[in-house]
DNA sequence: AAGTACTCGCAAACTATTTGCAATTAGTCT
DNA sequence: AGACTAATTGCAAATAGTTTGCGAGTACTT
């Protein structure tokens, strides 16, 4: 298992709980820690919420998952492989749409040229009003 | 006082506390509710933190202030008049830089054209690595 | 098979924010 | 100026989300 390799390199283990958390993140796409815990509990009811938090942190350090801020408060997690889109959060209806990173290419380039800032557009959501709510 | 007018229109009052909160937001630029409470307490020690929260909410409804998400968890508040720049948050050193909205004009236009999404670029921070930390 | 250090579950601690309620007060009316 | 009414305040307690200390358990190394 490839995941095991990423972990062992840093002296970490691939425990059943850790694997379950990772799989849940991969299945769910966008998910809060609570969502992930709920998913894992479907098959493994005993898992503790703090274990989910700790494993998300660990998996993020190793580079297997990443988190994004979609709204007020909670972060949501993604598998690192799937982080190829940015998030359009609608302030009116709360929906979360996706858009390919390309639409921001120009913007990212501007920031790099003018400010030397290397942007990660996927980390924070793009906030505004979706097409449905604009009308 | 112009502020009073905005408030009374909706049946709201301009109390000393509310005025202090608004002035603090204007002076501080970027500030968390805690920062604002601390500022207000310099001249008015008795003010309660929940009053600050309630007034920020009220002032936001009226349109005198707005909030932005700069980091994990906490929101930061700005006077509405000053919301003419976006925030570049560095994930390494935590610094917050500013950039004029213009650099995002192109990006915003893309989202409008392709997705009908009306973007508010100032609401969430732009996350990445600042020039100093890149090197 | 045994040892070591990483992990787990649990409960309690924390941080940030919100709410209920009784007392107070800004703005309106007379 | 004085009275009235609904908005607002302070306080304390509640809530939500996340983190931490600790003893028991266990994955991986040799």
C-alpha cells in the first residue's frame, strides 16, 4: 500500500483508524471532521472524534490530505490527489460549486509578478453569490 | 453624524458602546472581535465582549462594517469604506499583506462569464506564501 | 518473540461565539 | 421636561468546535 510508505518515512504507522480516516476523506470529497467521523463510524463505531482530528492533522503533515476553509468556522478536508479545483461558496444559499484552477491562472500570475506571492487558490474558498441567487 | 442615520432607518440606536465599536473598527483596520474589545476597553473598561459581538453583527447588517476570513477560525472586521483591498495571508509566517482589488479583476470576470458567479474577493483571504518566505 | 515508541480512547480543558434574562437607556411622543 | 416603549446592555451560563494529558494498547523494527 502506497500510503503506508508515505507514513513510515516519517516514523509513523498505518493503523486501522488512520486508514479508515483516509478512506473516508477520499470517498467524501469535501468533508468536515464531523462528517468524516460519522462516515468512519458506519463501519467502526468505536472510533473517537479526537482520533479523527489527530489523524487528519497527521495525514496533512505527510501530504495525503489537505484542508480548505469553505465557510465560517469549520475546515473541510480533501484527499490531496483531488485538490484540482477551487470552491465557489454562495453567501446566500450556502451551496459550494467547483471551478477548475485554470480560471485563476491569470490572477495567480499577477500576484506572483507584482508581489512575489505564491498563491494556493484552493486553500480558501472564493466567496460570492452563485448564478441561481444572483437573478 | 452619518452613522446614526444608517441605524435609525432600521429602528436601531446609536449607543455609546456601538459608537465605540465602530470607531475601533475604523481605527484598527483588520481586527478580531477580541482586538476590538481590547481597543474599546482602553477608554471604556466596562464593555462586555458579548456586546462587541452583537454590535459587530448589527453594524454588519446595516452595512457599516464587514468581516473577512483571514485564518483558521476567527473572522476579522473592517470598516465598510475601507474594503478596497484583498488580503494575502502567508501560511508560513502568518503575515497579512494587502493588494488592490484590481489584480483580481480578470479572475472575477472569468467567474462571472463562465459560471455566472458574482465574486466578493475581499471576503476570504488569499492564501499562499509571501515573497519573504518563498526565498 | 520482545522492545520501543507511536496511537488510541476517554475525559477534561480550551477557545471562540451565542443566548436568556432582568435592568438600563436612546429616541419618540405629548 | 417627563413619560413611554422597544432596543440594548451586562452578566452568567450554554454551545460548538477543537485540543490535550494520560494510561492502556499495538504496529513496526530487530
